């Protein structure tokens, strides 16, 4: 039985001269891995090879067990041409795709994450948008949605209010550490004042306010959030260096 859904291509590899293996983030079916037979042929139903970032309506069958599903049709509805010509923007977009594929399990629907990725890619395509600010909001909302980030106004260890000086973040505890508690922590990340301000702006945005997020604060917040994501995954993401740095 076939399924029709909206999808964003988050990974694409060649299977043969004419076929591909695709990983799609769908709105209602989560992450699915499909073989796209003949997709690289110009006269295929997709009109040729399906690229990363391609978004559209797809028809597919779900694979059983560990076997791949089969892509029957893919009709692209959204072009990402504005992203592909700008290095910082395409690197940011590719990092977002890798994060989604790493955090989300196959067949686990997260329509909110699909909408979050769609909106982030759309904003990245706007000439006046800040890639660092778009990425910070994306990372924040994603890890909040999957339950990896808790309250950041108090120490995750002792519960006391955290100030702006000598503050650390513990990924294993999922929150901030005050100056007293960080001394006993074996896993910790020093949080700069710029990162704290960036996190405060992201929390305000989530609450419906419209704070500003300057580039320095956005970059500092992104570095912290990327550290948290990669600690939880137990590995560094391949595309992180081009966006977050070392």
C-alpha cells in the first residue's frame, strides 16, 4: 500500500548508474529510507536525480524491517536555488539536514520538526536573513522539541538561580551549572556572556517575543547548542566544521 506525504530530502546517495537511495524527512511519517529506482533518468517521474534540500510531494511504500521502502513518485514543489549559490547558507542548510537525520529515528513522525526545517530553509533563502540567527533558532527549537534541553534560568545541579559570571553547561544534565557546582562536574562547557545573551534571546523568541539576536550572540549560542547535540549523539557531525568551526 502506497503513502503520499510532503518530504524534504536530507540525504541522497547513488545506488547505481540510474538509481538512488534517499533519506527523506516527511511531515506525517517521519524519516524514511527509500530506493528511488531509475530516478537519475531524465524521463523519470522525478524529472532526474533528486538532490539534497529538494522538497515536494512524494508517493512511496514503506519497507519492512530493515529493508528499504520504494519511492514511486516525487514532485518537487520548492526550489532551493537561492541557497545553493551562497557558501555560508548552503553549509548551514546541510548541517540542519544532518542534525535532523541524526536525532530523529526512522518512522517516528515529528510534523513540528518538518515544519521547523521547512521554515528554516525558507528563511535561509532570504537575502536579508542572518544564517547564524536562523541556525540558532533551529537548533534551539529542535532540541527543545525532542526533550534534550530543560530550564536554563537555574542550576541543573543545585537549583539556584544562575548569574552571568562563571557559568557552565552540562550536556549530561541538560542544563546550566553555577560556579559552585561546575567544580565537581567532569563534563562541562564554559558558557560565555554572549552565549548566555543568545540563549536568553532564543527563549524570549520561543515565548512569542521579538528579541534581536546579534551575530556574535547567535554564533556563541550555536557553538553551545552544537556541543550539546553532538555530546548526546556521541559523535561529531561531518558538516559541523563548516558552520560551527572546531
